[in-house]
C-alpha cells in the first residue's frame, strides 16, 4: 500500500503550517490534495510554449484559469507577480519562484540563479516559495548553498518551500538519463534531505535500465510501483507530479490517477492545461479535480 504523507505528519512552524493548511484545505480541491498551475515557462523555455495557444502569452489567461478553475495556487516569477497579481490578490494563492534560468545554455553544468527573495514573497502575499535544484549538476555546491540561505530565510518567515527537483547534467545522462527511475528517485530524496516541504518531480520513464547504477539496473517494476517508490523516497515531504510535455486528454487523466494512487499529494500541470482554449482548459481542470476528489486526506 502507498504511504500518504499528511500535514499532521510534518514538523512545521506555525507560519508554515498555517500557509500549507490554506493551500490544502481552503483552495483548490480543498480536501488535502493540491492542484497548482505553473506559469514559469516563459523564462524557462521562452515564448515558444505559447505558440500553440497565443492567448496564453498574456498571463491574464493563466490567472483567469487559476481563479475560475479553482486551483490551489499559481506559480509565477517575481516580475509577473508584481505586474499581474494585484487584482487577483486573495483570490488565488501565489507560489513565488525564487530562481530560474533560460533554456539557451546547454544542460551539462546547469544552475538556476536566484531572482527573488523570501521577503519579496512575503510582501507579495505568497503562501509558498518555489526553488529549482538541478540534482547531479557539477555546480551543486553553488546550488546547495543558495538553497540553504533561502531555506533559512523561509524558516524565519514561516514560508513553505516547494523544490522543483530536476535531475540534470552530463553525469545524469550517462547514468540512464534525467527521466530514469534512478534519477527521479534520487531527486525526490535530495529534496527531502535538504529540507523541502513539498517536492515537484517528473514521473519516471521506464527503460534504459542497463545504464542505471545498481540495483536500479535489475529492478523489475511496473510504472505504478516505480512511482510509489519515488513517493516513498520523498519521506515526510509532500509530492507533486508535473504534467511535462503535452499529453492527450485520456493519458493526462490516467497520469493523474496513477500518481495520486501511488501516494502523491497533488499535481502541478501547466502546459497540459493552458495550452488549450479557455473553455477546454476549464473543462480539463474540472475532470482532473473530479479524480482528485477521491483522494482526500
């Protein structure tokens, strides 16, 4: 049976517990699960992600979707938060991303530089901050120190921290790739070890086992077992699975159900939601929330 981490299982300051309770039980499905809408792709990928749905180039599209769709929160970089959140303040919780990079350099030695502070998040009324760690990057010494400082500041302000834990770098690619079970499982554990309250990870992709370190190279697990393994490795850290690249409707629903069944706390689906016309995006949001209604805790 999968292990479900609940808010009551976590050792938290009053500030963190208050903000997480609001995210888990007052917004979104409001049943102890989380459904976030990220709009950090404009920095991370560039404008290319908006070509399929030109209306989504305007952040008002995602903010409207988040409010009308009843999401648990929306993840933004600081510039978008300052320019667009004013009329949505209090209507949708803000997750402020504190670091980011462009897709222009290669990923052999990635690092995501800090772009905002926890104090900025407090001033903007955020309920959590987000930070990307590139697990396996040769520059992890800089990454870990940067995160340590943000973690200390988050403790001071009682601000929950969501870690985007992404395997990256030449060494990861040589050991099965960024989507391998080895890499994703390691990324989940790193987030827990470094003090994340919530970790955002990708679903592992089975295959390429022969390149992965022992004992991953000999595991005989189906996808459900692999996803459950990753959730368990995150320990007392709430787990969010991302949507990744655009999926078909039924594949997206199946992915949501698989991750929740494995013990995940929630989902953070971006392009799979806002790369659609508004009516379609709201309809898919409602379908995902129907699935999540069966997994309250």
